[in-house]
C-alpha cells in the first residue's frame, strides 16, 4: 500500500511577511519566501516520502496555502 505524504499547511503571512509551515500539529518552520519553504520541506518532511525534485511546491496538492498562494509573502 502506498503511503501518502502528510498535508502541509502554509499559513497566512504575518506582519513581517513570514509564513508558518505546519503538518498537522507539528510546526516545520517559518518561511520568508518560496526558497525557504523548499528547504523546510526538504529537511523536515517531504524528502522522506516524495523526491522534492518531483514536487512543484506552487502546484502540488500536498500543500494547503492559506491566506494567499505561493506568490503572497507580505512584508
């Protein structure tokens, strides 16, 4: 049986533009731009399940973008 990777939530930008990144109740990190998100996912979670080279973070259904999509970083 194929195990599905956990869904990741990228929360709305804070006043400084940073976005909290979580998987369930687990905080994975804080991203200030898309490159930070890629690093967080590579080190904290998705690399275990899906080769990150095969995931387009802007388009994957593994990420729930709240408060704006991948182009919204505020600040």
